[in-house]
C-alpha cells in the first residue's frame, strides 16, 4: 500500500469531508509526503477545494491523469476513506505527516554529514556551517506550521463580510450560551432558533432566510418531551418556510453523555461528519460532563471538547443553568452555575429574566458583553395566537 498510514488517512479524511481541509491549513504541505504521488494528490485537492469543485473518491481519482499520477486508481482512494473513522482528525493526521517529514530531514542531514566526515578532504568549518544552515531550515519548517503571525496589513486585506446563518444574529463559529430561571422559557427559545432557521425563517423577524442544517444533542430532555413541545411550531414553520424542519433537523435526545470521553466525543464528531450541520444545539452544559463544573479545572476539558466542534465551522447553541445566588440589586444572578471560565468563553451569553410587572415578558440579560454587535432583542414577549413562542417586544 502506498505512503504511510498518516498520509493515507489524511487524504481519506479530505475525501470524506472536504471541509476538514481547513484543519490542515499551514500544518502540512505536499512536500511533506514520503510518497510524492500522495503529495501531488494533496496539492490537487487543495486546488479543487479552493475552486469549489466537488471532492470525493470519484472526482479525485478522475484527476489522476491530469496530475500525472501513475500506479493509483479509485480502488486506492476507497481504501483511504475506509480506513478513516472520523474526518475531524484531519489536523491530527496533518501534524503526523509533517512531523514525519521533519524526522526524515534530520535523518538525511545526519547520514550525509556522517558519510562526509569519513572523506579525507573533509573541511570541518565549511561542513559544520552547511550542516547548521540545513538544520536551521528544518527548525523553521518545524515551527512555522504551528503558529503563524501575520502582518496587520495581511489581516486588513481580508473580507469584513459575515458568514451568516441567521442574518444579524448568528454566524458560523459563534457560541451562544442561554441561561434562565427554571421555567423562564430558555429551552423554548433555543428550540425556536433551531426550528425556524431550519425552515428558512428568521427566528425573530418576519423574514425568509436560507434554511440552516441543524443537529440537536439533548442530554436532558427525551424524544417524547421534544415531540410534545415542538409539534405545533414544526408544522407551522414548514407551512410558512421554504423547508420542512421535521426533515432538516437531526436529533439525539434523552441520553446523558460525557464529551470529555474520547468514545463519546468521537461519536458526536461522527454525527457531524454524517449530517454536516450548520448549527449544533448541545446541552445543557452540566449534563455533558460526569461531575459538577465547580472550577476552571472542571471546565477546561468541557471547553476544549466544545471548541473542537466549533472548529468544524458550526454555530454552537447551548443551555446552562443559572446559579441561585442574588446579585447586587437583589435579583437572581443569571450567570452560568459553576466555573468562572464559562463566563468569558462564548461570543454571547444571555439570561432570560421574567418581569415582575408582566408575567408574559422577559428581559434578555447579558451576563457577558457581546463580542460583536448583533440584533439580539432586549426583551421578549410570549407569543399570542398565530405567533411564535417568543417575539421581540418592549414592555408597556
């Protein structure tokens, strides 16, 4: 079989999910492959992704003649994909390929200069200088893949356009954590975000949007609870929108999980590979780990696991329970219960606080400052006949 296991696995990951290409950017190059043919295929896939061309076993194998690849076929590409369980490991495979290239470079320098040292014409100062120069190149190559500092001018040349999922509210890679008192309506609110956006409807405005692919991993509520809670909203959203959320949303409900376990996290990434969602509803946070999130050490593995999902280009929407302590004004503190590490982590952190003077209204309380300016409302009102569960409104 051609190439190393890491090289074949890297190509298999890209064939399974071309979007995982972003995990390999600046981590590996075609020159790092021990089999030059596999390096040429990697470079060709990069070009196809940049052009927006479909990337799969058939289309890539069809390019072999153009890329002057000899001795490989579609059978080989099928073997690559068959050996890769989860495409999200593309970055891990890329690092392995690059590290192997550095090791080969070190071995080559050592071998050549060891052989040269046996030559009677050996001139130590010149040879040592050349060896140091070659080792410096290897050192730069080893380091440059991991961390790259761009000039500000390069950063400013980038586009300021948002990659919206819900215009004005959420773009890809955003993280939203919702809290609230028990029964305040936070679960209904995040379900409205998911169901209406999946139907091609803006969840808070009377506008059509591009339908959003949604994956739900609910570690608290059962399928029966979902069924009873969302039937009316789903039916009406399908009638008013451009897609049927009952067909567009995938849901796993009712099972407590531990996303700090490799097996559980691998299964979640498998679901992402399989369904390719734009938005992931996952939580509540306290149900995603086996013990209470009392300190930063408890929160760290949870945050790392969730960020690995966010790195797939998803928007994350999560629920968390608010603490029971009272704030300075005597009202309940709506910050997430547990570690303070959760406070500065998401792009948006909101809590729903019922208004004493109007039981049908809630304030949307920001327990952390927004990272970016968005159109989130300051108040919500429970919807009346013919309205969605929550509608933006101002108190009378």
